[in-house]
C-alpha cells in the first residue's frame, strides 16, 4: 500500500502571499489531519477532516484553512503569509471509523512540505 | 499549556544498551498513547502504541509502559542500535472516539553510539 504523499515537498513564498498544500492519504483512510512543526513549538495540531467535513480544529488563526475531497485527498491553505508561518507542514491519515465508533487514533504521516516565508 | 511533556531533550546511549525515553501527561482523559520516530526532513514514523486499559505493550525491541496513576509513559528500546538515532515523540489521543487529533510532546533526540 502506498503511504501518505504530500506535494510540494518544498516551497518558498514571500510575506502576504497565499499557499496551498496537498495531501493524499493512504488508500481507504478517511481521516486526514494536518500538523505544523516548528523548532520552538514542536508538532501542533491544525485541523482534521473526515468525510469532507472538518471534525476538529486546533488553535490557529483563520488564515489557516483546509478542505477534503470526496476521494479523501485534502488541501490546506494559508493566506496572507507571515514570517512565522515558516515550518514543516505534516499531513497524517488514519483508518479511524465513523464518528461514534470506537477505534484508535493511529496516524500515519507523510514526508511533509517545508514552507519558507521570506 | 503543555499537556504532554518530554522533559529530556536528548539522550545518549551505547550500542547494545537499553534506551529509556520518558513522557508525562496531565490530562487524565487521554485514552491512547503513541510513540513516533522522526528523522530529519522526513515525517514521523509510527513505532508503537498503548491503550489506557493496558500497562505494557511490546513489539520486538520496543516496549511501552504506561503508569496511569503517575500519568507517565516510557519507551524502552533493547538493544539499542545506531540506526535508532532519531528524534522520538510521544503523543496522546484525547478521550473521544471521533477525533483525529494527537497532542505531541516536544521530542527527545536519541543518539546511539557504536
């Protein structure tokens, strides 16, 4: 089975621009979560999508948004980029079942997209 | 607030010896815990997990221990190998069946010396 893929792997943008990152989950996985990794803050949860709906959201400003398509692929968008948005953005997928069903949150990560904001 | 803490930023051990990585948490509602290993420029790789209804889970050289009363978990690697050198993250899942959210510790860098 192919793993989680993320595109692009590297991205350089300037302040004020916007950026869209893409994630393809493991086949059959319906839950996709996004994380931001920075040296100072570690791995921070951004949001999670399940069946095209945002199911959970972390403590990030509204400039960070995402969506999920019917094939479970997901995109995240960051508008009006700031220098502090420079980070490794990681996507993870999980085979968790439907809401309310008991299942464990075992997530598998992609290689990440390294975003540099100049 | 940091709900999951890895108080040791780094650990160095000799090849063949045991590596013990520690993790503390504050939220008693966490019901599932995971350990990930991360190399530079790669995403975290899942290693091993444990449910809150257990106190030990073993997979090959990796064993995770959970002490719920102390809100503490540890990862034991025996024997340690140079290829184990990486950053190790512990993560906790909130006590809900409908969330894909994981809360991570800050990571511990393990160096295994030949």
